[in-house]
C-alpha cells in the first residue's frame, strides 16, 4: 500500500492547478510512496489541459485523474477517498502551495507518534494583492482559510478542527465515522460550508484526538476578491445557512443550542468591536460585526 494519497478537488480554478501540482512534485519525498488523486468536479475551464501539461512535464509524478459528475465539494472529496490507495488521505485546496518538506515532515511526525490518525497543518495566506487587508485580525483568519496555532505540536481542543486547505487522516477514519455530508459543502460558486466541521465533530465524538502539526505547511493563495466586504457577507451567509442545515439534521435541540451559542458569539463580537474602537482600528471591528450579522441571518432565516 502507498503511504499517502494527496487528494485535490477542483471546480474551475485552472490558473492555480499547475503551481499546486508542481509544489507536490518538488517535495523531497520518494515518488513511489505517494500518489495524487485529482478530482475534476465538472470543470468547464482549462483544468484538464493544465493537468495534462503537468503530466507531460512531470511524468515521474504519479497522478490519477477522475471526473466526478455529482456537483459539490463533498461529493468530490468522497470520490477522492473512494479512489485513493494510500494509508493516509491528505486533502489540500486547489489553490494551495505545499512546502518542499511537507511529506517529509509529515512522515517524521507520524513515525514519531503512530497513534496520530487525524491531523491538520499550518496554513499561511499568500495575498495576490501583495498585502494583508486592513480588516484582518486573528479572529478573522479562518475567513481566508488561514491557520497558525504556534510552532509546537498540540491537540485541537473540542470544537476546534483543521481547515480543508491542509488536513488529513488515516484511511480507517471514514470507515469508522462515515464520509463527508453531501448536504453540506460548497457547490459551484455558492458559499456553503460546514462539511469539515461536521466531519471533525464526528471524529471527536468518537474520542479520537486531532493533532496540529506545525511543520506540515502550505501557503494558500488569496485573490483580491476574497478580501472585500462583499466576500465577507457571502461567506458569512454561507456559514450561517450551513450551520442551520447541519444542526437541524441532528435535531431541534441541536439547532436551539446553536442559536444560543450564536447569541454568545454576538456578545464576544461586540466586546471585540469596542476593543478595536478604542484602538481606532474601526475596520477590524466593523468586519467582525458584518460577519456575525450575516452568519445570524443565514442561521435564523430559512432561505
């Protein structure tokens, strides 16, 4: 059995495909120990041509290409797991860039502690504009899929979990807790999500620890449009709608509990707004309020 299956799912993001695949090929790790499982979720742009260009340039890098006709990220991820031959499944976003030591560092961590079955690594944003948006603060890092929990390995706390741009687990995990919920997750250009949270919460409910591995790193490309107020609104609304679907599917009590926690989050948001207002960093506080308003809108108001 191969050591790793690196699963890449994509929909119409062709400009990022070659740099991502090349960063995998340039890893300092034996190419006969891993594979790339590439899932094309009905792309209509130049994605397939970019994959073929990569295969022509890097014929020694093992890559298998599949078309998944059921639309949606969760469908694509589940197809990737179905096709994967590796002992561990690694998921990276189609616009990520792996560090040169990614697989080498991951292998070292897993060999040091074979009990690690689920993990997430550091994700550093690479802004295409060349600068961080003025509104960015540590409470907003996840909006651009950034994750930095320090330089030491540690377990994720309950209700904390990795981000899909850089996450992985042993192949036995989906056999135990199931696959990604296809009612959740992005589909084409919608901003839904929640499938990762749902998946990792099920893992934690089984008593399985999720480990943060600081030296298993990727950079995540952030286009200019993901730093706008319009993006914050759409992203937050998608979060709220996904939380409504996720919790109501569990039961009324779960939904009510989530509504109560939203009220608590509003309290924290207003405290942070005051903090940033005192520091005259109004854009940071205003972004948090904008985000929370649209999460609440998606959560409380059925579409």
